């Protein structure tokens, strides 16, 4: 279904519940003229794809700034590109990036999670490496009303340590201690956004529902993850070189599908600073 068509861009839905492809020339994207339209579509559709737009690093940074406040990655004071790769020569923290293979929301350890990520494909794996996104607004909306009332009252403890157990379920004591040093963060299970919409705050960092025993908590979190990742809520992106993808980090989860870690796959990321706390 065609969402919008103007002289400077077209926007076409890729699935009924999530994902829109936008086609526009680089000059239009960098001008900021359609930034408002992009922001509106991002909230409505969760994921926006700019097929084979092939922005340079400088252009990606400039484009990011048209949409909001550029979020630095914490590796310096410059507004630089962050390299998503399993090559430790390119990214010293590549080991931690293995957590990206599991459904998650970025920034659950922060008071104000990032608004959005912008990712561009620079080198692709020969097989695998697709990115999947699920719409946690739509997943919440489709829950039964009695379940919504219960979930609206719950809080969940999130931790970096819990997310790393997906990657390494039997860490040594020293490794576990280093993970645990990152602390925990308790958030509402349901994000009541300033817009009036609600979304689920779940994923691999979600470890324990406050007030529930461990098994009941796990039952609920797995149930919600399965609900949120049903096919009708999911868009899978098959990367082509030069593709750029933006996702609303406040209303989606995402994960990378497996690929050979020595494949040289390389993504360049910029982010938009968060604009509201989870409440």
C-alpha cells in the first residue's frame, strides 16, 4: 500500500503492521525538507528503509541531525560513525555485539533510551546477517484488555548481565562479576508514551518481573516476547549494499540473524538522542 507520494519522495508500506520504504534523492534527505514526514512515519511504522541510498559517513551524520539531536556513542566527543562489526581490529567491543543476535531494545540501562538508530550496510555477509524488527506498539495493542490492565501495573528489572547470558550461559566468576558491575535498571513493563500510545519494554535485558517468582516471571516474559514477534508484527530486512534503515527504538525490538563472524560484515551506525524517559 502506498503511504505517500510527492515530488520529492515516495513512501510505500512493506507489511501491514510495520516497515515503510522511502525513496528520495540525497539532496532532499540532507535538506531536512521531509524530516517532519520521516519522523511522523517513523512513529507510525516503526522501521523506515532507504534502499541503496548509499550515503557517505558525513552525509549520514548530516542526515541524522535533520531528524533530531545526534547521540554520541560514548567513545569521544566527536559526532562519529560507530562501526558494527565482529572484527576486533575495527571494534574493540565486538565480543559484546554478539548480544545483537537476540531480540532487544537499545538503552534499557539508561533513564532515557535513544529515540532511534540509523544503520547503513557497508559490507555484507555472503549468507545470513538480515535484521529483524518487531512492532511492540502493535503487539501491545492486540493484547486482551484484561491482560493489558495487569501488565500496565508491572515493573521489570533489566541488566546487561542478563543479556550476556544469552551469548555465554556459563561465564566464569570474573566474567560474571564484570557483567554485574554494570548494575540493574527497573522500568515499567509498559511504556506509556507522551503521545498516549503504549508499547512493551521487553527483550534480552529484561530479567525479572518485580514481585513474581523467577519461573512465573520467565513465563510471562517469554509469553510477551512470543506475542510481540509473531509474523504480523515483524519485518525482516534483506540487506543490499548502500541500504540505510532507521528504526524507532522506543516502539520496536530488533535482532540480527546469524552470519559467519569472520565474514567481514560491516554496518555504520548513528543514533538520535532520546526525548522521553520510560514511564
